[in-house]
C-alpha cells in the first residue's frame, strides 16, 4: 500500500484509491467506497459480502493517510 516498505513493514491495514473508488482494508475486511458514497464490504480471504456497519474512525484515518500523498508541495 501507499508509503509502506513491503520488504519490512507488515501491516494488517491499508488504503488505496483507484478508478474513483476508495479501497481500505483492515485485517480480513475490505471496504470499497464509491464516489457517490455507496459502499460495500467483503471478506478478503473468502470474497463474500459482509453486512457490518462502517468503521468510521478507521475510514477517517485511512483518508488522512491517503491525503499525505495527494497534497501539493505548495500547501
């Protein structure tokens, strides 16, 4: 994931942004947030959809991590 040394840092969480979709993962749960605010969560190992509430604090943390790589150098 962004900003992680894959050779030495083993994290059970991460964030990425691809094709307009925010992708976060924490342990085995993957959350996909679309530009319109809709979302789905799935099991990373099994691939089935999960019916769980969003982990809002984790999403906020993930967005802040992602913003580290999107800020312009002039700000």
